[in-house]
C-alpha cells in the first residue's frame, strides 16, 4: 500500500516541459530554481510517503464519523494534519505577506499531486482550505485577509466552500440560502448546504465556511448571489475565538469512496441565525467563486493524476510479484510474473501513459498560471492567463475521467484479488469515482471549455495551441525511428481532428447549440488526448536528445511516448466523428423523453 | 430501485434478430413459439421485478455473513430462492429427462438477463448451479446425473465450481488440491479452494461442489487435472442425506461488490479427507470444465447486459426527475429536467446503445447454441457450434467490459447523488467490476478468441461472420435517410477494421505471438463493437420496415442504431490502429520490467 513520489518524472516535466528555469526568472520567484524544487519535492515526498500514505487504508476502513453534531476524523488524521501544517505545506503557493511560502504554482503542483496520491481523503481538507484562501485573497477586505489567511495557512483553522443545496447542484441559480443584514455590517444566514467537504471535523480549532447566499431583494438567478464568510466559532477583534456560531453539522454522507473525508450537511441558522460577513460586494459572489474555482478545479485535476499514479504503482508491484501462466511466446516453460504477459503490459502501459500525459499537461498549465501572475509584461500576463484558463477544464475533466479508467485497469491487473477490499486496489477505483463529479461535473467543464474558453474568443486560444502542436509535429519530422514515426503520424491526425472540432464548435455554438453540446464531453476528451499527446511528443524530443545521459530513464520516456501515440492518440478520430458528424447532435437528441 | 424487464425489447431481439420462429422448428422445441416466450418472459419479469429486485439493495447493506463455518444469506434470500425454485426457473433450459423444462437457450437467456438485472448477487447461485448441472450432463455417469441433476434443478440442492486456489487463478496448471483413491471407487480430497461463489450458505439442503484436483501420479500441468463431485452432505444410495462431508468454509471475502453472494474459502480434508467421486475420466477435468465454461461465460456476459440495463433504467428515471439548469438552446427560461440537456442525453443514449447491442449479440449467440444442439443436420450443428463458440468470449468479455462504462455513466448521470450509497447507482458500479474478472478475465477471453476461435481454423468462422456483416452493409445501401447513411458508413468502416485485425491475427500469431497478444483485448473489443453494430444495423432494417406499426418503438430503434453508428462504431478504427499498427506490439513491450 506504499506510495513513492515519482520525483524524477516530476522534475523532468517541470524542467523540460513546463519551463521551471523560465519561471525562476519571474519577479519574486528567483529562488524557485531546480535546487529548491528538488529540496521541496524531497521533503514533500517524505511526508506523503511516510505519514499520509499509510493512513489511506485506515481512512477507508475507519471513516470519519458523526455523533451529535461532532465529527471525529479517522484516527491518525489529526496528528498527520498537525505535521502537514507545521511543515508549512498549506502555504506553499500562498503569498509571503500572509505567511505563505510564495513559491510558484509549478512547484506547488507536484506537492499537491503527492498529497492526493498518498491520501485523497486527507488532501481534500487542504484543497478546500486553499479554495477559501483564494476566495479571500480575491475578494476579501484587508482586515478579512489579515484575520483569516494566516490562520488558514498555519493550519490552526481550515476552510470550506458552501455552494450546493439539495435543489442547487450544477445549477447555482437555484441557491436559496438567505442572508439577512443586521445593520452592524454583519448578516444572519439561514439555509441548508449539502456535500460540504470537511464541513465539520476535529483537526483544527476553527473552520471558516465560505457560503453562497442571497440577500433580501437580490435579483433572481446567478446575479443575486453573494459570498459570505461564516466561521464555526466567531472571531474576536484580537483574533481569538469567541462563541460557537449557529452552523451545525446535522449528518455526514455514507459514500462510495473518500470515506475519511467527511461530507457534511450543514444547517445554517436553525437557532437564531448564523453570523456571517460579506466578502467583496453584494451579488458578485458567483464571480468571485469562479476566480477561485479555477484553482479548485485545477487541484481536482491533480487528484486525478495523483490517484492514477498511485493505482499504477500498486498494479506494477503486483504484476511483478504475481506468478501465473507461461509466456505466450514460449520463452519459458514455467509460469512467469504476470508483468511478462503482453496484455498486462498493455494495461500497465496504458495506466502509465495516461498518467504521464495528464501530469505533463497539468504542470504546463501551472506554469502558464505563474507567468500570468508574475510576468512584467501585461500582454504576456493576459496571454498566459488565457492559456491557463483554456487548460483548466481540460486538466479537471480529462485527468479525472481517465483516472476512472486507470483505477479500473488497476483492479483488472490484480485479477480476482482486485475485487477483494483488503487488496486496496478497489479503494482507488471507488475514491476516483467522485473526481469527475465534484467541483463541476465533466459536462460542466466541457460547457466551460466550449462557451467561455473556445467560443468567446472565436477559437483564438484554441488555435494558438493547435499551431504549437503543429510546430511540434514539424519538429518530430526531422527525427528518425519508430517512436518518432508513430508520434508524427498520430499526433498530426489528432491535431487535425482537434482543429476540425474547434472549427465546428466555433461555427455552430450560436446557431445550433444542441448539436455542439451533444459533443461537449467528447470535445473535452479530444482536447485532453491531443494536448496530452503533444506533451508526450515534447518529452520524446527531449528524451531522444538526452538518451545517452540516462538510457533507462529516457528510454522509458521514448517507449511511453510511442505507446501513447499508437494506443491513445488514435482515439482522436473516433471522438472527432462523435463531435463533427454530418448530422451534428441529431442522433443524440433523436429520442424523445418518452422513448427512453 | 425498481426494475422493469424490457420484455418488448427482448422479444424484438428474439424474434427479429435471433430467429425465434426458426428455433421453434427444431426437434423438441416445437412449443417454444412466440406465445410461449411471451408467457415465460412475463412470469420471469414478475418474479424478478417483485421479489428479487427489491432484495438487491438489502443484499448490499446486509451481506451474507459467516460465523463458525456457517454462512447465513442476506435476510429474504432464502425465501426468494424458494420461490425461484418452485417456479421451476433453475430448469428452464435443462432437459426434460431430469425434470427441467427443456426450453431453448434463446428463451432461457432473457430470463437469465432479468435475474441478473434484478439481483446480481442472488443470480450467481443459480448461475453456478447451472454450471454444475452442465458439467454433470457433460461428463457424469448416468447414476450421477440421476442423483444430482433433478435435485439441483428443483433447488433442493445447489452447485458450485471449485477451480481457483491461492496460487492458481487464470493458470489452472498450478492446481494442487489432491485426490487420493480409497479403493472403493471414492476419493479423499485435500486442499484449499478460494473464490468459491455461494460455496457455503443456508438457502438449500445440500451443496454439490465440483472440484478440480490431482490424483496421485497425475501428469503435471493441465493434463493432470481431474474433476470430482464433493457434496457438502454425503448422499445415501436412496438419495437421502448422510453425514457432513469434510469440506468447510473457513471464511468469506470482504468484497467491492456483489456482497450478498458469499465468496468462500473452502478447506477440503482438514479432518481426514473430503469424500468425492470422479466425474468422467481421470485427467480430463479441464476438458470437461471447458465445455461447461462456455455456458458459464455466456451467463456472465448476460450479467453484464443485465446490470447495464438496470443502471440505464435507474439513470433514466433520475434524469427525468431531477430539475437543474436551463436548456443550452434557450428554449426555456426555467431549469428543466436534466434529460433535456444534450450531454445527459448522450450519456443515456450511450448506455442504451451499448446495452441493446450487447443484448442482441448475446441472444443471437444463444440461438446458434440451440441450433448446434438440435438441428437434424450434422454440418449445420457443427457450423452453428463454431459460431456460438466464436461469440462466447465476445459476449463474456465485451458485455462485461462495457458494463463498467455503462454503470460508471449511470453514476455520472446522478451527479453528486451518484456517489452517495443510499442512491443505489454506486452499487451497480461496484457490482459490475467483478464481471470482467471472474470466469476468465477479459484477457483470458481474448486469448481464447485469438487462439482457439480465430487462429485454429485459419480465420474461417471470423471471415464468415465478416461476410455476413458485409451483406448487411449491402442491404443498408438500398435505404435512404440519415440513420442508414451513418450506419452504412461506420459499419462498413468497422467491418474493414475487423477484417484487417482478423488477417493480422491469423498471419502473425504463430510467428510473432507477443505482437498479436499485445492487442488481444483491443481485438476482442473491436469484434464486440462491430458485431454488436451489425445487430444494431439488422435491427435498423427491421425497424424501418415496421415503423408505421408502432412509430414510437421502432423510431427508438432507428434512433438508437444511428447513435450507435455515429458514437460507438467510430471507435473501431482506433482499435484497429492499436492492434495492427506497423510495429505490432512493439511499444507495448518496449519497456523492460525494471522500467515500470
């Protein structure tokens, strides 16, 4: 059940594909060089491998539990959270001004991957706290920032995001929680929030709930939603804790996976009103939430990468150990380790290829985010921000969708043992299943990718990425060998498929939205496969050049790129057909509701 | 959590695609006409919908339990099993001579689908009993048949298959259980068997364990394995029960799904030896098992179809009920039922299309099995037997692999609620995960499809099926309209892809087995997608002709066929690329063991 952070692979991606050295030239990131990265990743790997990974099974067998409104985290989690906090891990990417470490997102991202690979349930608490910190930094007053952010970074307090209500999931227009002004600048909140991750627990002294609610006379729909901060314990002016606020956990959910992460139903205001304060301006809550959500969605994408890598590591270990059947080529007369069987190889290579491609794409996105924040030139900042925002729904949607396939293959590699809970492979399969759902389902990501990210600028960002892919295809052409030949062929095909899909989306979203949105998720997957393949091609180019320096490591990069080219990229044309068929979405929509 | 058997769809497939009326002309099947089928399916649907389906959740929440060697089935199961047995459902397809109903497999198959859709855990007990009956009918002595088969059919006793041991899963050559002759025709068995489905329980008076074991001096490997029958209670000459035999359940597994089905570890001979009798001849156990296994594998394929349909029904009900978000085309200003959103439609249509295609392919296979058993002409029998045997690994492998995707989509349609166990969608996702593993993993099915079913006859059967597909493509060409155009285009492409794969497999299995077996599972999936698509095309031809008789029903068949053509069949070319790439399996095998 162990987890070894793939530091060498991570550093390869950071340095060779995401441009760590360029990031370290940005103002304020001067210390974020390769040495720093190595040191930080090494320490993170230690904490994740030694402290958090061993608690992962415990969390599944002994989930966080509710009693009389009090939630007790899985045994061991509180102490682990103390170590996590004392190590400063919550603050890696947050500003020095609020006692964070001020490191680039590119450097925080592998730490987040490790955290999630080692213990998805545990990692959700810092993930949501990061969300609360982002929201406060985005829209909070200076006083709110000073009061909350250092405590959230130190781990004394944690944060939550309260969006969902029973009738309002993907559709936040339906939020009904009320916030009534008290005349003293404060509000009293009334309502029920569900699916609140780490909404109640005993790992920290206080919990800062960020809550979407409506003020009286607010406009209907999404334009009448405001963002409030509602602490579990009220905060005195000196920062000390005051009375218990009127927000209570009335139950936690019994879930398929991530069982150690308590998913709370929170009742606001059943005993007179939960005291909260507005963050930013009234009725702009959803807007702030969207800024924050890019970070949260990116982080959930990293959960997909992390759990995929964990499942891969476990499957490899089993496949090397389990002896069963003779080789199909007759090369041995005895039964051999199953990793020697071609189909097991195919499964492991699929798991590996998808994990590496999704990791690379995410790290590249993180680098765009860093440049968008720190580059001295405004046009550069805007350009990289647009690239980051284009990639976020793909990182979120694609990395999580593929984590289901990867963890499922992980079970399959284990054969019958995979279905036995003691083995542990099934936990990854169960845990992963939430990832394409929360923080916006894959369909929500795909709608975002189409509407805000592709159509709004007339496909400009999409086409600039396609031009970059085409340039990589060009560069591949000057190289010899089967890996290059396959990559060139299938990446070029993939580039053409994605181009066709972008053109179709740009041309038809306004006139025939049903036809376009019928292919929204295939469009997102196509973008993931092709842009992930692009990163594999870039890795191939680097690896071929450096091969002699470390033949095993770079040879594996070459082989994995070839595998991805021959076994993953060909799916692009099938997805293109689904999106850009002659009839658009006709067959998706042909059945009437009654005919289902 | 209800289940309504799709009788109309089932009868459509039986009549229009699988040739029920031709089956009813075979000797002994004269009564198996459409009226009989309607009556039988109606009764089966009643039992499954009213008695078994409501127990499905109960089985998940309150699994069968072990205590001191005794396994108690989930509350309600014993009574349900009594009703199942009294209704004669165990005997539907078994011979009249042994108190079965002697009906065609084509008629038994929808009953088996319903049973599995309503309650996968429950259905496993009859499934394994069917296996034991098949084995006895195949290789048992007349006395053994008379002693056991009627009791198994009546439900007084149940049956199990004991193959797996801790070191011997897919690789039965490694079986170590010993059988020592006692000189009186009986044997004493010693060993441990694991993963024995319904290996111990309280629903029947006795359990007939069929056990693979080695006699002294048996050859090593698969040629030294014999088949024994080892009853839980010894059977006296008059058929009454005698002493408790020395086979004991020492534990049951804690599993990801199918929790009501006890998966036993059985210890044979710890107290002096478990008394058993040889079935058939010594050292021919595996051969008998293979004959029996076709039936069991086919049945597991039906489990895939059944659970897919159940997940589909649940997702449709939720999608019609759950109101969330406005339509993307602006056709309403209010939030609407999510079934109106194109991506939800796409998910439901995918679930529906895959379920219908896999059902149709399985029923067609069942009809081949019936003809193979009953046709008066020997050549006809042999030809249909070969077709049936070709289709069995596809029905098993493809229907179960797709059931993972379908049940996963079922969770996704439910959004956050899908991840909550109370909702019920997650159970299907967990339950389905065993299907591509037991009764031979998908890789084992794929090896069988390649080795015994494609290469052994030089691709003859495969090519005869491909010719039939081509004839259907021809027939589509004479018709007008978008469904026909799409189906013609993509089925023709699929036919070419499968042809190319068959040629590759036939040409290279001997010379370059690693290259072929690296694409074994993609080959199986390709065959499933194309042959399933062929059935959808045949359905389309019938539906177009009959459309005016029942516009809603046949219109849905046409729309579903078009959807399958445009969204499923295009995957064929991607699979072809995986199988028949220029480099064969090179990239699958390029990484050394150390590089993983």
